[in-house]
C-alpha cells in the first residue's frame, strides 16, 4: 500500500514538472509536446523560420553537425574574404556559433569567448581577467586561426598582439602608404609570375630593376593586394 502511494506521488510530481516545463518552454505554440519539453531557448532572427523544425539543424543522436550548417552556409563564401578564411580550419561550427540565445546571441566575432576558462576568471566586469597576468591577446593563440595564410609574408614576425588587439583586427590610426610611395617592394615581394612577359606594361615588366610603383597600383588596391582592379578577388599567385 505504501509503495503504491509513493508511486502515485512520484507520477503526480512528474506530471506537474512536465506541465510546468511545457508551459514555460520557449518553443513556439505550434511545436509538439516533445519539442516544447526540450526547447533550449529562442532562435536567432536568421533562424526563426526553423523554430518548429528542430531536425532542420539537429541530427537525432548526433546534435548539430557542421555538414548541416554548410548546406546553407557555403564554405566558399568564407574563403573569398581574407578576414574569414580561418573558417577553413574550423572543425565544428557549433564550437563558436551558439544558437538558442535569441536576440542576445553573439553575432560578431568575440575573441574573449575563445579564452580558455582555466586561464582567466570572470570578474565584476565583462572582460575576463587573467590570474597569471596575461592580457587577452597573450592568452589567445592567434596562429590557431590566423595561420591559413600570412598576409604579411613573415615580414612582421609572429607576435600578432604587437599590432592587433582582440577588440578589432584593424590597426588604430593605421594608414597604408599612399599611391605615391616608392617602397612597395619593402613589404610586398613580387611573385615569379610578375617577371613574365605577359605582365609587361608600357614596355616595362611589373617587377624588375626599372619597375615603377605606379605599375603596382595599376592592378592592386591598398585594402588587399589580392583585390585586383576590374577583376575582384584573385588568388592564383
């Protein structure tokens, strides 16, 4: 008799818990009971159309697989832009891109989120503080993402934090040398293809003893030397 009473109490408590969870679930009203029980939170605006279709992103017993993400987010879209080429080395999309946080989800790249929790402790501010005296830049392994291709060709070494910060990859107050600069070759070494005949311009090749800086700017722009005028992104050489 006592065991039956305990079983009845357990069943009632379980039903009450299921009802409470289903009522407070963030899943849409059109979702079934299972979806309402396991809904972890609202989706971001870009994925709202999948709110009642969990299997669009989630594979049963496997979770969110990167190949599913790539069915919409084509990798070539990331590879064509220098600042996003590091995605080619990423193994799991969900390791950085977290869903079910609604409008509060992080859309822009947040380097602070990459810091190992063992390295920093969360203080009163939103910025992680290192107990070992390491700044955010020193604690991050820049090369783990930014080594797909070194745009500086090794000219500036491997200490990325000496110029860049985790707040912005752009360098404050940095101005590329003007089009009147006569020292392109100080940083930019012409590849072998530029010494070939088909690169000749006004009877002079694009590289060589008598090359002029204006010849560089005839094709290249200062935002990226791979951004070719009248052609767009070109990464053959």
